[in-house]
C-alpha cells in the first residue's frame, strides 16, 4: 500500500491514525500556501487561526489566553502580537464589559481574505460530505472532537525536559 492509498473498509485504529495524520499534513500544506504568500511564520499564522476560532464562538481571547493556547511565554506572545498588529492583522482592544481586559480581534480585511482563501476548501469539504446523513455527521463530529481531545491529552502527557525526548541534544 502506498502512503496515499486507503481502503475505505479499513476502520482499524492504525488506519484511522494514518488518515488523521494524512489529513493534518494536507491541511498544513494547504495553509502553507497562504502563510508563505503572506510571509508569515507558522506560529503567527496559528495565532490568527486561534483568534478567529475564539471570536467565531463569541469569546474574544486575551493575550494571556492566546499565550496559553499556543504554549508561548508572555514575552514571546507580546512579540508575536506586536508583529501581527504592525502587519495589520490584529487589533488589541479594551473589553467593552471589563476595561482592564484586552481582547484580540482580527481586522475585517484579514477575515475577508481568509474566508476568500479558504472558501474553495470549504466547498470541497461540503461536496465530499454531501452524502453523509445527519446520523453519520454526528458520529464524525464526535470522532473529531474525541480525537482532538485525545491529542490535547497526549500533548500534555509528553515529557517537557528536552533530555527526555528521543533525538534531543544533550
């Protein structure tokens, strides 16, 4: 079996892991086109996605929450936000409900550009998923949620000292 072949009737853990890994690689490759066009570092691009997703559910992030989400130090987060703000990607605004809180917002033009860039992928996804009924979509949604949460738990369980990681310099 070549790396891109997949048997549709293979639902083994190993096969599902391979497909998730393949989806991750292809999604990163797709996003890299925009990221490279913009000349952005992957962390900066990830920050935009985290800010956008949080705003999408009505919960604007603070710089501290972004720092936690990206596992960055406060000083690294400040440098990242300075770059994104200078580049015209984000704004730092005072919360309308708590003036002590700073909230991060994507600029409208960035949101539009992102939507325009990712719209063809959304259309491809919609076409690929069109034959799934609501019950199947519910299973897929649970699978994706459970897989994401398992990935977060797995990441948190990783050793943190570099000498505990295989191949790390000592």
